[in-house]
């Protein structure tokens, strides 16, 4: 496997520093939420996980379309790396959302449009990764997973706009007009932390995918 | 091994299927039949509502909340502005529950026109604000000690 690039190391370092400072701000500096109290602070993990899982899935979608049009295998490496990152962030989103919902709404889970579409989003991209693991020819795997990624991506705008298209228990998107300015700042700070970690992660994931690809594309060793 | 043309054909086909699926969801009337909760007006208007387990959503009417502290039950009115339904709760609502807030309750419309529920959920708005006066409100405590 290739060694990590300077950019990849830098992204991890910046992301880690931002994450530590950002969580310090979120836990100790920013005021608690008026209605929710201290439990409202889970927002600073939940919302960055939501934003960056959508970003990761979008990168995966762009790379999948890019692979299908250009045939460049490095696009497939980007697609799988960002799909994996998206699935992990999506799992974090669902877990923190559940922990958030119990004390505020009163339930761990309810089948409202936002929650359901977020769960479907996770399942479909897990499906894409499962599909990858059962197809062994690298070229065919890249094509199949690119097509399935495009299909899975249909649900991303549905998830994002679900709170506006349907009645739900989940509130619609907040904006700086509905949110305390200190909270907006800390939220964005933590989102940038996760963004940098995501960029580092994409670098690592691409290197792993490239090394798997190289191994599988190599001609078989001559056996004695 | 796929040729470049085949692969591009896959891309166009996948994008077309994905795009039309998204268009169908966006512009169809799915939302008309698939609703997460009914408003009080819809609950009143629907003759089949009695006895079926449904969700009812609306705002808790200020001044209508009555607690029974001995068994933890509560009654309150839920409104959408035009119709109002009296809700009998057999459960402890979550800590954010209060008069004037949005709720979604799961249960059944009783024959006397009230709504019996075992599950009260609070619908929070998209507002996130610092507490007035600089201290976090101890909401759980104020609900138990002073329900006003």
C-alpha cells in the first residue's frame, strides 16, 4: 500500500485538533439549549454527522458517475472510500439521533419520514458495500457498484427534504435565524472538524482500495 | 470486460431511472395518503377513525393541561387551530412536554370523542436558543413541582 500523502496526514491532524477544540466548546463554552437543557449538546455531534454523511454520499455518487463515464479506476476507489465513510457517519447519525430522541421527544425510535428515510439511506449504502464484497472481478465490481450507488443516491434528496415534504416529528432544518449565534458557530466548527477527518479518511480509503485493486488485477504468481 | 460505450450506457440508464424515481416521489401525491399523523380536523372528519390506532398531532392548548400526580396520567387538549381533541394520557410525557408545545400522540379515539394514548411524543421546533437569564431551566423539575 502507498504511504499516506502529506495532505492526508495534514487533514487528519487539522481535523483532530478542530474536533478536540470543537467538542470542548460544545461541552463547556456554548450555553445549554433553553428547552432541552444539557442534552441539547448532542446536536454538535448529530448534525455534523448528518451533514458530512450527505457530503460523503454525494462524493460517492459523483465518483460513481465519473467512473461510468471515464472508466478511471481511481474514481471507483474514491466512490468506495466515501461510501464507507458515509455509512459510518450515517450510523453515528442514527445512534446519536436515537439518544437525542429519547429524552426530548420521548421515544428511542419512531417511523417518521425523516427517521425512516435515514435508516433506508444507511441500509442502501450498506447494500452497495455488500455488493462490492461479492463481486471479485475489479472492472465488473466497479461498474456494478457505480450503478447501485447512483440508485442508492436517489434517497439522499428524499432524506434531506423529507421534513418539508411530509409531516414528521423531526423538526425542519434550523438556520442561523432560528438558532443562537454561539450555537451556530460551535455547530459549524464541529462540522469543519468532521469535514477534515472525512478528507483524511477518503485519502486512507482510496489507498486501501487502490492496493486491493492492484492485488486483484495482478497476474497470478507462477506456482512451482 | 465492459467497453466504454457499454459503461456509459449504464451511467445514462442508471441516472434516468434514479431521476425518474426521484421525480415520482417529488411530484406524486404520496404525501396525501401516507401521513405520519392526523390533525384534529382530519381525525374528526374521518368516520373510520374510531377504534383504530392512529397518531394525532397538534399543539397542546394552553390552560387545558391537568395532571393527576397520583397515577401519572394527564389530560390536555390538542388543536390545529380549527378543531380540538381532548387527549387522555396514561403515560408520563417527556420532559419537554408543556402547554403550547407541539405533540404527536399515538392511540385510539374513544366513543366519547376523547383520544386515549399510551405514547406522548414532543415535537420540537427548529429553534435552538440559549436560556433566558443565563441558567439552564430544570424542565423536569419544574414539570413535577410546578406544572404551570
